[in-house]
C-alpha cells in the first residue's frame, strides 16, 4: 500500500507518516527509487497499534520502546488496550458527570464543594497507581501505609493537586539538566532529589531516607518505572535518579 492509500485508510496525514518514518516508529517495508513508500500489512497493523497507544496518551518514545520489544505480543497488547480504554471511558463518563454537576451548581440547582469538583481527578491518580503498582507498593510498605497514603491523596486540595503536578514537571526538567552534567552526586543532582522528596510529601504520610532508598531500588528493578522516567526525561533517567537518591541518602 502506498502512502496516499494509507493516509486515506487511516486518517493519518502523510506528514505524520513521514515523521514516524524519520524517528523509526513506522518505517515502510520498501522505499522505491522514485521515493515512493510502500507499507505492508505488518506496517498497517503496527500503525493501528500506534494509534491505539496514542489514544491512551502514550508518548511516541514509549510506543516505539513497546513495539520494538522482542517480547511484544499483539494479541496481549490488544487485550490490555481494551481494558485501558474501558477504564478511560469510565473516567470520561465520570468527568462528564462532574461537568454536568458543575453546571447545575453554577445555575443554583445544587451545591457543589471545591473538593467535589476535583474528586474524580484524584480518584484517577489512585486508580492509576493501583493498576500499575498495587502488589509492589504493598510488599514494600504494607497495606496500612498504602491506604493511609491514598487517604492523603483523597484529601488533597485543588492547590495541592496543581502544585504536585507542577513540581513533577520541574523535577523532570532539573533531572534532564543534571544528566547533561553526568554527575549523580553534583549539587544539581542533590537538588533533583530534594524536588523528588518534596513531590513524595504530597502522597506519603511520612518521609524517611530508608523509604526513599527503597523506592529508588524499586525504580530500577521494575520496567514500568524505568519506562516512566526514561520516556519523560531520556534514556538512563531512572538509573541516574536512583544513583542521586543513593548519594543523597549517604549524606
């Protein structure tokens, strides 16, 4: 199938397909001497996977990492995507309900607190955490501490929620800068760990260096954590953050 045919079939623009080729995400099976790109059935199926993952808000780097993994199984991936999309649909239904109640509140039909306005966003944070790390965090911290942490998340104010999001973005930026220097024990690396510590304070009921070290160890032992930080900051980010936390804990 030529690129113009794939554009018509998928709705993806030719410019996007050329960009996917450029970054190695979706390379055509053949490129003829006249520059025409030919996409095989395998390429078409890969594009479908890319679009599914994009709907689930995966970054292009994450998608490439997943699809290029030798252990990738299309059927298993489709089943997992189905579950994730169902969860996303449920979440969107909840948001629609929140919007409707907010409108009713503005019109004086019901009373709605600020906490209720952000309730579904916080529930989604907890659901995401449970989906990804339920077993690991219970083994590491115990059921009581996990539930206490979730209780703290549920009582976050609007300002705290926004501050946590902004702090994580700042953490990613500073981690990227620290990696350029290449020294996990540098002053900027210690600043990164301080940012990470402050970010954890939004979710943990108490902080200890021992717990921080334990989390850092979990980061490098779990592919999901590795993917999370590497995809947002760059390859090697998770290991660098781990090393910085270890250096910080030794001070």
